[in-house]
C-alpha cells in the first residue's frame, strides 16, 4: 500500500464510512488482530500523510488493530416517547457473550459507521471497564512495565436490520495501522 498511517486515528473521520468486511483473528498464542476494510474514510488535513492540507477521502482502507481485546458488543436499545414526552416503551441495550462476537462481527459487513473513535463518555459503562484492567499501567518492582497501556476505541455501527439496527463495539488495542493506495477528492463536509 502506498499510504500507511500508524496510530493517527484522531486525524481521520469515520462518520458515514462503510464497512466492507471485518476479520477477527484471535487464535491462541497469537496477538489478536481486528481488521476492517472501509470505504469513505476522510483523512483530515492535519494527518501526516495528507500533503494537500485539506480533508480528503481515502480509497479502500484496511484498518488493522493489533493486540485487540474486545470488551463488549451491544445491540443498542431505545426509548420511545409520545407527543407529550411520556415514555411509551423502553428497550435496554443487549450485551453479547464472547462466544457470539464472531457471528455479530459478520453482521457489520456493508454497514455504515455512525461513530468511531475514543469514547467521549461511558456509553457502555455497565459493560466496559474504563479505564479497565486491560488499559491500566502496572509496574513491576524493578521499574519495568508489566503491561503496556492499551488504547480504547469505540464504534457505533448502523446495520440494515429491520429492528434495533445499531450496535456498539468497544475494544482496547496496542497499535492501529491504516493503509490505502490513494487519497481522492476533497471531502465535502457540511
């Protein structure tokens, strides 16, 4: 790939990008890798690989998270109100078990990303440990790091399902690499 961007997720905009495919390799004795194939990602002007100093689209991007530890996948619930602002119906978020992760990740193919980034708030506070044991720094008595601090990333994904089409995916990772061939036209952001 011509462009390779490492750990600069804050200089990319994933809103309304499309997930073409998801691959999760979590074999034993191998560092887990979560890979998304995306279209419609905007590479912002401040990104180190964007030489035009204007927000631009990337062509098909492979976004690879190494050391990925999925903390939660939720089917988003909802609240329904009438015209007088009275609650009519409330459906809580539904967490999936670790055994269901692979099956749920397959549902994300050909889906739109509503949000992707560092969680701004504890959207899934009951299911994800923020900062969580996976993200805490621990130091051995000799002063060496026993566990490198992991970054947290969260995605809200809108699928084409009829009922409850939105999912929240939260995970920690060691390294994020975005690779693609070309920067395309200027992004039309409104």
